[in-house]
């Protein structure tokens, strides 16, 4: 555990699709790590116990026409709340521009 300020590490990346016929498509990956410091743990001790948290994420956005973007996303997280185990989350998003 960190003894002073909490440690936070994040990393992310984004790239365009390599398919020449889909120049607007893109994908991204990211990860994070939060070191829950002693001072924060002491402050919330009456509520519960917390541990370090980490996770990863990947997404892909398809742009079939310039005004429509469809994005699929998957995430894995190991939450700081010690009572909950790691979990997978998925999502879909649609953006329409007028």
C-alpha cells in the first residue's frame, strides 16, 4: 500500500483500422491500476474494506456511413471493494450525427 498519496497508473491507446475500405473505423485498448492508499482506507474504514483496483478495456468503432458510428466495448475489472470479485462488462453504443 502507498503510505502517502495514492498511486494511479493508466495507459491507453487508439489506432485506425488497417482496412483501406474502412478509413473511419478505429479500435482502442486501455488499462488502469489504482493503489488505494492507507489514508483513504483509514477514512472509509467504517464503510468497508478496499483493496487495489485494476482493469482492462478494448473497443472497436465501425463507421458504415459518416453520420453513424457503432461501437462495441468489453471491459474486465477487479474492483476495489473486496466483497466483489472480478467481473466482465460489455457494451454497445450508437451515435448519429445530424
